[in-house]
C-alpha cells in the first residue's frame, strides 16, 4: 500500500476539558474546529504522566514512565527505546521534528532524521527532584505562582519567540517536502510550547476574550487544609504562601491562556495553508502532553490526576477513520501503536513491552480500549502516584496517601472521594486490585530513588570544570542553501520552485 504522510501537531499543557467535542464553541480556534469536523475526537484522552518530559517520552514510545525511566523533567530518555519516529523511519519514512520534545540526555533525536529547532528546556539532569528531601523547593526551576500574578499582555516573550520559530521552520519544511527532492513518505512532528505558562499573550489574541464568560474556574479555590495530601504538596511546591491570588489575577491568567490557544490555532493554520498550497495530504494527529488546572480547586499547572491536569485533547484525521465523538477513555500511550497501524507497520517485536493500544478499531466502531493507566513520580511527589480510568471510574493510589475514587459521570468536578464510602467498597476494592496487579509500588519507589541519586551525582560532576551541553544545536548547512558557486543556477532555481516552471 502507499504509505501516507503523517503530521503530528503537539501543544503543551492544553486542558482537555476545553475540548468536549473539538474546541469548545466559545474558543476562537477556526483551524482546530475545521480539523475536528473531519477527525475522530477522543474526548476522554489522558496523558500517561502529567508533566512534560515523562508525558512526552510515553507519548513517543507507547510506554509508561516506569518502563521508559523518564520519571521527571530531568530523567534521561534512553536511546535504545523505540519511538514512533524510529518505527516510521525504519519503514522508509523521512522523519523530522520542529519544536519541543524535552528530551533529556545526549540523544536529542530519538529516531528523528532531522530536528529543525533547538528545544526550549534544558537537556541535562539539573532539574532532578530528590525524594530524600521531602518538601524542598528548588526555586530556580520549580513552578511558583508568579505566572498567575504576572499574567497579561506581551508582544514578545521567550515562549512566543520559540513558537514563532517552530511554526516558521515547520512551514518551510512543508514547502521543502513539496519540492519532491526526497521521494520517501514524510513524517513531521510540530511541537509548540504554548499555551504552557507563563500566561502572557499578544494583544490581538487577548482582545478576542474581552467578554469571555469563562474567566473564573467552575470550582473555586478550596481551603488548603481541605485538600488531599498530594494537592497540598503541589501548593507547597508552587510556593503559594508567598503570593496573594486575586480574582483579577485568575481572570488575567485564564484569559491569556485562552488567547494563546487562538495564537496556536493561527500558527497551525499557517501549516495547513502551506499544505493546501502545495497539494499535500497527510494523516493529522493533534494532541497535548498534559493539561493545566487553570485555578480549578485553587490548583494551577499540572502534576496531578484531576481532569484539568491529566485529560488532554486528542484528534485524529485519517483515511478510514470516521469523523466521530468517541467517549471511551484512551491514552497518549496509544498514539504510537495507532500511527503504526495507520502506516501498516507491525510492532510485534516490541509489543510485549508496550502499554498503548491502537485506536483504529475503536475509531471504526469495532473495538474497545481497556482501562487507562497513568503514573507520576516527579516534582511535588515524595513517592510514586499511579492511577486508572476505567469507564466512569477514576482511581488514584499512592503508598503514603489515602486512595481516591471518583465517579466522573455523576461527579465530573471530582468533588467527592468515594474510596472510603461503604456504598462503593466493591468498586474501590476492584480498582485497588487492578493497581496491585499492574504495579509493584515498593519496587517503583526504589527505582525512582536510585535514578534520582545517580543523576544528582552525575550532574554535580559534569558541572564541575569544563561543561559540554547536551542541548540540541540545529545544523544549518549554509553552503548548501540558496545559490553557491559549486551549484548550477538553473538547477537551483528549478529544483526549489513549486510548482515547477518551464
């Protein structure tokens, strides 16, 4: 069969509850709404881990963090773990990445044949948490609430500069594919850092939400003492006592966040326009690495398994996949086996070590997806947390915390923990048995602690004396671009024109 081109559009920290069936009607996102109209829309899709690096490693490999050993934002992604880029490249694809993937370690490609930009975050072990020091804040890299109190308008920021560059290189690559110099099918991942905090947006997008009815959360802040233990740890990690958060701060932060969704929509539209102008088609996947609590319950950012943090948008437009709203819970773990299925690539060699499942049958109405697992062992935790979404139920387990059980059909805001409710004992016991069958929590904890201890030693050593960074350095072959004296001008002009002239 003819292998289809594949375009993966990834965004960062996009709350999946804002995509109840594609973008919420009140969001100004015409390009994403047009994509939704022709996509399978998985409205209960969950990250494998609600933090950037572990969530992305799991998305690319189809493996949970305990398998990848990418537990946090400073854990190395081993180069011997196959990603969807490896599988596609092995099957004959040219593979490229424009943007963020938060790879940690010396391998900054992980199957991509080319990488068009550097990353926005460091590639070394400097952000390693330390379970031996519970409650320790590392102020220079931990989140704090300054992103909320400082929210507002900005015409250029560190992140806007980055995403402008990501979109520019992605569009240029689309045009390059059209020139046909490489006849292999192509795969391009375009990965933006917005709408990740800080919550700062350009005026043109900010103004779109002047009269927005959604600038305050549905569930207002809960007093600190009434939160579950892990949420308290998140508050402490975010240095909440040093800030006074007002309703105006909340409105500004949420408004800028929504505005940056519209900014992303415009950038994605530029990519779609380049494809249309060059008559190119591709399977399109739209996904986020994790969500953002956006002030619900008083929580911000991610790092937990509540819906705002753990639920992400996932839309797939592909031949043979009908446009439909699919409510069965799925995972970002499922992207790799789904892409392989759509490209006709068997994964038999690695299937025993894969946690994801192909969604092709589910999207076609002929299959189902089993219970969805997720893990977290990073900042604000002092022992690994695991969870399962099974039908209407969500269960969260941590060895040092009371369990949590929520009925998402009757309680979508997750306000009532049913784990200790006698009327739901059977359901709590069933979910607890599922956790016990899947995870050895003592071994998981020991593995995380060993990894942290090793990395702290290595980081301290490598920053002592001459420092060699692992951060990706994009290679620009200037002597092979435009016109140079070892080239024939006529060939250069003809080869780089689309459509071809006489």
